[in-house]
């Protein structure tokens, strides 16, 4: 039975090599965080503030479900782009894993090692 743990790169299909390479690049060099970014506007309550005249305060929050509860974490303006990229990296990894899983599904289906 060919249940080997080590996979020889030369035996991989081009699609498999590309997916693994893209996964490795993201995981090894970039930040990753699960969640979604949510932009909200709010009124602060200060009677003299511009938000009482319609110019609401903008805030970005990282939202995720953790331990069965929804959690939100405020993201300061200077971190918005960075955290946004981390969220995008996580979503890209999930998609790549889905595609790679399909490659291996086909291998098992065709009884290839």
C-alpha cells in the first residue's frame, strides 16, 4: 500500500506544485489572521462634535466568532492596511487549501499515490 508520508516534488502535478508553492510563500513570509473587517460610523455623544451634525466618526473593527461568541477588536487607522492584508492572506490560504484538497481527492479517487 503506497501510504508514504514524504511526497517527491517531481512526482507532483504542475497544479499541485503551484498550489503548494503559493501556500508556502504566504505562510512563511506574511501575517495571517482569521476574521473580517467591518467599517462602522458612530456618534460620540459630545454635543459640540461634528458627528452631531452628520459627520460621524469612522472606525474599523476586526470581527470573528470565537468560543461561540462574536468578538470585535478596534483596529487603529495606522494598522488598517496591514490587518486588511492579513485577513486577505487568511482567505487566500483557505481557498488554496480547498483547491489542494481537491487535487488529493482526485488522486485518492483515481488510486494514485
